[in-house]
C-alpha cells in the first residue's frame, strides 16, 4: 500500500542523489524520509530544540513549521495491523514498509523526537500521540524488532537508551522494564576478544557486503554502546544525546 499525505508543504523531500545506492534502487526519484537520522522526524526534533532558544518572529516561524511537520508526520501512519506504526519512508508509487525498533528509523526514534518537541512546544496532544507510539513499540518482542547488533543507531543499546529516556520523561514503569530488557540484550551481544570492548557492528563494506565490522564510533560502535550503558547506570543526565534529538524535557518542563 502506498501512503502519502495529500499536502507535502510541511515535509522535506530527499533527492535520489542524496541516497545510498541501496535506497536508490528502491526510489527512482527520491522520497520523504521518516527517519530521525535523515528525515522529517529529525527536523521535528530540531525545531523543538529551536523553540527553547528563539523568541519573537523566528520562534513563531519555527512553531508554524513544527506544527505543519507534526501534522504531516502523523498522517503517514501505516494501516492497523502493520508491524510498526510508521514506515521508513514514503514516495509516490512505492509501497510503504514497516520498520525495525531503532533510533535512526522507526517508531522508537519518532516517539522520542516527537515527545521532546511536544514538551518544548507545550502541545499535550502531540505528547499523547508520542507516548501512544512508544507504548506500542514497547510491546514488540525482541525477535520481531529487527535488531542485530548493539549500537546506538539501530542496535540494542540504542533501544535501551531511548526507552530509558521515555521512562525518565513519563514515569511509566513499563518503559523502565523494557529498557532493562534491552540492556540485557546489548550485553548478551558482547563477544570478548572481538571488535572493540567485545562489540562489533553489522555493517556493509565498500562493496556493500554486510558483515561484522570492528567499530569504535558513536552511532554504530563501541563508544555509543558505552555511553548508553553509563546513562543506564547513573543518575547523571546524558546531555550528549542532544545530538540525537531525543533530549526529552521532564513532565511540566521545557
């Protein structure tokens, strides 16, 4: 089923030439990307952060852009019964596909970015939508989550960190329970004497061949896994995750 809102004035088109070779095979002209890492939800998170520092006309313009982007995003839901609430991308004539549980693409990242923006904008209805998506995502079993490695971007440590953030922002014990489960999955993926600190990334090489790669980086490597584990084990706010657009203000704050 192809899903595309009737109005795209409040969305951002990704040209085909900006895409990876694998995406270019699927999208002949480009798409509207629904990932926090590359698409409209990321813009929503950014605009929410902007509201905290802007005033006057720039703040009003940012709020208008944000409201339009949120309305557009919420119109992209998949039909009931799909594996995820939102697809990874939408484009005319291309079937919309369900996504895995991750920050970069999928309901988990979307719920966090939307909740962060909702809190800063003082939009309770948006916050309710974000939490509803997060609750649905919390019920997806690990076996159907599409998670293979441990990194922040689309791995078990990233899922743990985002559910932990949702718990801190909402106080809902279910999110804390699911976060602990994802921490356990991340630790179970560690293989001593391989990768960095026992963690490797499932990633393509220059020929786009997937395999286990040593990776010490933030998004897909051991550094991000370490940061997520530290955040789960301490009371210090992980301010570093602002770069992921998931720094969710507490209830009643901005």
